[in-house]
């Protein structure tokens, strides 16, 4: 999984046959043989594979197809015979193999099928490589632009667009050689690595991406999949070795990598990394491409660090240049949070209501707006009704939303109903200081004062409690609620 394929192969070849005959070991041995251009032995290796799972059966079928792809007249028949559990993988392999063998008619047919599917954006990029090599730059640009309209945050598409605008065609031609069988099999392995990640089989995904990289080390952006694998495994871990190889691919990769470095370094050392944020702010100021998404990243960064004034400034700058499609419910929700925390309540309410107009069933927004009203002592009855809807929409699973509804009953002096709800919230959100605080309050109101002090005391022990709430709870422990 760490990319030492030759060393892994050496270990496997020393094993007795009974231990070597499994799918993973045969895959590693076969890829090693392909890398070293020993296609005859590689074919034998994949023909003799144990094929214990449908995934490996299909993978071996495609690898054999690539190893026997010299005769273009037989490819369509061979592909049709392959039984698949992934119809899109079969389409993608057809598309790439027809390019490899130079069957222009079948390539054109499959490329049209690829372009009809926006979720196959990676292979819109591959078709752009095909067009650029034929000097059809405008046609390639149109494909990338259309894909960005469907998937505006696709990093590969964003960098492709910038590279085309800067006439940096090597970004396309240096990644993938359609006439190199190693590159074709590398892409197949990457594709399966992606599928495995989606199935949350992270260890296997790492292995497949490492094998893919071994066969085509030129396709550096593919390493991003393994960077994500590490982050999925441990959100507090960031693989700098992989990241540093990716960030020089272009401005969009630089931004993505360094923004993630910023987030992960702050998690690790609990301090603000002034140098990285300054670099990113300068990059944003100098950028001519995808300015909106960069402004949103900075706005979200400052919001997460509770610097709501600067965050709001970035949201407002982003709003001025945004396309209508980009101003979704999340944009207005986050902007509303900043206004609410700054005390701009009229603007906050407008933002939250706009968010709900765009997506009426977002229970996080309903909860935030209604709870804000409770805290301000306005629209209590309406807030209570909205919170009941939010609890229903969240299927009574979100403790913090049940807490809000319980608090609405508390503020209406219905302490009996409030206790039922706040106890449920306390059970479902065992790490939320505010939930403990509210539950202790209602216990006190219902003359369960020993229990109330017990709950408040436990709240103070929670690692994520802030100083202000700790101070208030210590006061309650001493004097109760007036």
C-alpha cells in the first residue's frame, strides 16, 4: 500500500504455492510483470487467478482484455462477452480500449455515450486528451466547460480549464498515453480503487491506487485518491508526503492542498497558522479563475474560527460575483450564522428564510432559526412548531434538535413536557454541554435538585465546554436557578 511493489513481489515469490494462490498476491505479481513488460507471464498469471470474488473476476477479465488488445477487429466481440456488475466500468473500458487499438468508429460511439453522463466527468477529461492530441482545442475546452457547469467543484476539471486558458497543454498530454498498455491498466486499477473507496474498503483502495501509480507514475493527480483515503481513515491525519507531490500540478491543486494543510495543522496544534492563511489570501487576490469558490473557502475558514466579521465580508464579496446556481441554501445558511452571531438579527432572519425557500426541509436551518428566536424571546409559538417539524424531519435522531424543542417547552413554562424531551436529547447527545445545561435546568424546575447538580457537574467535565458556560454552570452548582 505504500507503493513498494517490487519489494512486495519479492516477498510473495518466496511463499509456497498454497499461500501465493490468492487474488491480492496474484494481482501484485501480475502488475509487477506488466511493469517489466513480461506480458506473456502476466497473461498466465491472470488466467490462473483463483477468482474468488465477482470484483476480481471482472478485474481479471479487463486486464486480460488489455493484454490481448492488439487485434482491434475482435475487441467489440470480446467486450460484449464480459459479464459485469458495473455497467459504467464496462463502458469506460470500451472507450479506452477502442482508443488504444485505434478503432475510430467504436471510439466515437463510446465517447458520445460517455459525454451523455455528467457523473463520468473524469472520462470527459480523457476525451479532451484525445481531442487536444488532434489539435481540437476549442472542442476540448467546450467539453471541460460543460462538465464544470454540472460539477463546478471537480478539481481535475477546474485545473483542466485553467491549463487550457493558460495554453498549458502538457497538463493533458503528460498524464496519460492512450497507446501505452501500462497506462490503460493503470487507469483500470485507479477506477477500481475509486469504487472501493465508495464502498468504504479503504485498505483495498489504497492498494489499488498504489498499483495504479506504479504502472503510470506520470498521472500525479491520481495520488489525490490516496490522500483522501488517509483522511477518511483518520480525519486528524494529513499525509504531507503525498500532498507535496500534488500541489505543484497547478493553481487549483495548490489551493486545494494548502487549504487542507491549513485545516489539518490547526486541528493538530490548536493554533492559527498565519503564514498559510496569508499565502492563500494572496493566491485568492491574484487569482483570475474560480474566485467564488476560493472566497467561500476563506469565508468558511473564518466562520469555523468564529471570526464572523471577516467571514461575512468574504461571503458578501462572493455573493457579488456569484452565478445564481452557486447561491444555494448552504450559502445563505452560513451567511445567516455570521449575521446572527454579530447581532444583525434582521439580516440573519432574511438569510435563514432565503435558505429555507431554496430547500424547505433542511432541518439544520429550521433548528438554527427557531432556536435563535427562542434565545431572543421572539416568535416562540412559531419557533416551537418549526422545531417540531425539524425533529420529525430528522426522525428524532438528532439530540441537539430535540434539545431545541425541549427548550421551547421550557421557555413556555411547560416543564413536564420539557423534561421528557430534554432527557431524550441528553441521551442522544452525550457530548453536548448545552444539552446538559438545559436538562439540568428543567430538572431543577421540577424540584429534582440533586439530579440537576449531578448533570451540571458532568457538563463541566466535558472536554469541549467553553469557559463562559463553565462559569455559569459553577454558579448554578452553588446557587441553583433563581
